[in-house]
């Protein structure tokens, strides 16, 4: 009955082999302006990066915080992709924007808050783009697996899972990064599993050790937030790396095998 039975799944995003290559996704939490996303894309490309991230529809806790540039931001992201040749990933929060997000991006991200949005998951199960399904804020392994089944129910295979931490009793870190979920979800579903240490810890200094640990645990990729000037970021600046800190992470994980 289950479509994801543990048989290993790999697939291509342009010339990247997801599930085989060691993938790094990096970029700002939010696309803030045309110049911002193009400039950071160029800098990341120069250092080395596989996929560019940038949110344009932002699931903010407060409705008074920056909500993202929407479709205008999608266009800037696409332009950054065309200039640098980098594939892009961005989040879709609502079914009404799914077609346009799918058209402009290489990978569609389903954020933590929407892991339980079954109508959205059903709609996403019908698109051709690869999809990244982030773990719900306090989702169990079973719930996360079943949400992946919602995506896979009609035969969709190009799904990436992303561990991004779960809420715990300890508020020292933003979330509790569950690295045991990496081998568990790989075994349970066969899908590529990525780790997002930025949202997973919410602490900049933990990104490097947790990136190493993610690959040591068998992750197929990491996703990290990078901003040219984290202190002035419109979202998640406190957990974003600057360019030099990103370079350190890139070198550490690409040049060594964990
Ligand atoms: C994000 O990656 O932009 C994001 C909002 O993360 P999460 O859905 O994991 O909170
Ligand atoms: Mn963020």
C-alpha cells in the first residue's frame, strides 16, 4: 500500500544527482530586493554552492513582520538563477500560487507549518517539480512519513525530506535538531534526507558543527541561511551566516568526508 517502502530513491535536479551528491543549499531566509538576491547569488556561486534558496512567501509568526515579496520576489530569484546558473528552491504556502512557484523555481519547498496541510500536499503531489518537505514543528516520524506519502500517493518520487528541528521543552536552541531522524527517514522512506541547521538550532555558531554532524549521520544535503549583512536581514538574521562564515562551512563539508 505504501509508496515509499524504503527502496532508495535518487533523482536529478539539472545536473545534480539528489540522493547521491553531497548537496549544499544556501541563500537568505527571504528575498529582500533584486540587488540583494543577485549579489548574494553571485558571491555564493564564487565560493561554491549547489542550489540557491530564498523565501518570497514567508510563514512569519507575527502578521506584522515582513511577509516576503511574493511574485515580484519570484522574478528576482529567477533572474539570480539565470545570471549564476544556479537552480533555485523557494517555499509555496498556498495552492493558488503553486503553478507560478513551480514555473519559476526548480524545487518547491513545503515549509514546516504546512507539513500537515493535506490539501496543499495533494496538490503538490501532482506537479512535476522536485519537492522538499520540511518536518513539521512538532511532527513525529510517523506523521512526517505520512505527509511524504501524501506527496507520493500518485507515484511522485522526486521528494526531498528536510529535518529542521522539532519543538522541545528546552528553549536554549530555537528547535531541537533531531539528527537521528536522518538515518531513520532514509530507512523508512528511501528518500534523500537533508538537514537545515539554521532553523534547527537558531544559533549561528552551531551551523558549522551541525553541518558536519548532518553529513556524518548520512544526510544527502544541508540547507543554510546566508546573508551579506545578517544584522540588517528582514528575517532570521540572528541565525544567518555572513559570507565568510559560509565559506568556512562550505570548505569544511565539501573538502572533507564525514
Ligand atoms: C524556511 O526554510 O524558509 C523556513 C521558513 O523554514 P521552516 O519551514 O523549517 O520553519
Ligand atoms: Mn528563515
